[in-house]
């Protein structure tokens, strides 16, 4: 089957959306799918105000119609609610094409953290966006229940995976960062919605290490000079930092999953986090993390967790299974809808 995936998030961005889509593409052939992406690469782009590393595509419906006519997809999946996603949605509705969507990011909470926009307004817009499709994919049971309560329809589960060969325990890396231990690690975007300041303010022994970049980095680096900011790392360099750390601290209150949680667990790192969507679904009740509204208590208690237990949990997730779930959802959703969107 030929699938077109429209996404405003794409390389060189480093985030969970891009990683999820890259792994869908990597396993598509083995699952009988031929994937083509519509991303900002195909359009003129402008920087997102206050977040210049994210670029917004000036996507027009006429260009998208031509692209779909050339690609002749069996299915269309809209991964994001940005300019490309909005334009693709309009084209699909105008042409009577069925499509699926995915809910990756809590935009209402992110927007409210920056601007005085009531969350209910943003959720109303998102509900209209997603309910026009044949199905919306979410990553966790908690998010499924939450969106269902907000009136989102035709919700489908799409979990995530981890490269357990890359992210693995490496005994020779312990102490390799050359900082006083224990090492408490954060990996992800350095932005206000990630709540990193809650981590950096904690009174903890050893050293706090931050991997990632974003608009809040300069301010946080100046405010917390005792923390180590390593910038964006990928591949082996990132895997080595995970393996050289002692606890993974996940301060976000708004993430829908957190692929970094799986990367940390696969590296043998226990997780300290708030008891919210993402951590609750990945580590809640597993013994591989401590979830507490007192993040300091969680971080200290996580030091006593068996690293082997964390690795075992991560091995229950795979990108192959994640991709299979993605394509199964597309086929099932479009079959249920008869190939026609459920609501305009």
C-alpha cells in the first residue's frame, strides 16, 4: 500500500514526532508499505516566532493537490496540526479522501504557557481538526481516555519503540562524563513547556546534566551555572551520555509519551518523574521509576532501582511493532469509514 504522510515536523528537528516517523519509514518496506513524506522541505519556510529552529512551511493547497495526483496514495496520514497538516486536511476534505491523523503534542498547554489563550479554545480547534478524519492515533491509554472525555472520536492506539542496540548499558561509560556523581540527566527540547527549571532547582547531590537545545537554553544556562549543558546530541554520543548517568529526570507535565523515557530505560536508567501522562503509562507500576509530585524525592529514590529491571522493560518495546501498529490503524480506520472522512 502507498501511504503519504504529511508532517510539519521533520529533519533537522530533533524530537519525538520526527523520530517516530523516521522509524515508520524504516520498517515500511518489511510491512508491505511504500511511504512518501510531505514535509517543509518541499516548501518555502519561515521561522516560528520565538522558536527560530522550527520552520513553518508556506504550504498551499494547489501544490498539495498536484503532489497527491502524482503520488496516487492509497492512504493519507496527517501527522501534525501545522500549516502542512491544515492544508492537507483541506485538500482531503475537498477531494473526498479519507485520512487519519495523530496527536503528538499538547499544543493547548504549550500555547497557554506562552500566550494568554484559554486551553478550551485550543482543544475545540484540535477536536475539529482531528474529528474530520477516519481516526486519530494516540500513544498511551491515559491520553486516549483524556481526549475521549474532551470529545475526540475514533481514537486508536499507536505506541512507540526504542533502538535497544544503540541505547544499552555500557559499564565502561560509568564516570565517563568526568563530573561528580550521581549524575541526574535530562534529554529533550530546552523550552518553557518542558518544565526543565523544576529539575534544575532541585537540591540534589552530584551533577545535573541537560542534553538538548531550544529557546530557553541561554536563560537556564545562565541561571543554573552548576548544571552541565551539552547541547544537542544524537546517535552514539547520546547513547554514551545515557549510559554514563545514574537517573533520568523527566520534569515535563505536558508530554504525550516521551520516547526519551524508553531510551533511558534501555540504557539501564531508572526514571524520576511527575505522575502524569507519559511516565504513568511507560513506567507506572513497573518498578522502573519513581513517580511523585515531589520530584526531588523521586530522583533520590530512583537511585536504588535495579538497572537491569529498567533494561528488561525497555526490551518489551520495539519500533517494528510500533510501525506495524501504525499501518494496521490506517487500514482499519479507512475500512471503517468506507474511505470517506467521518465528519467535515
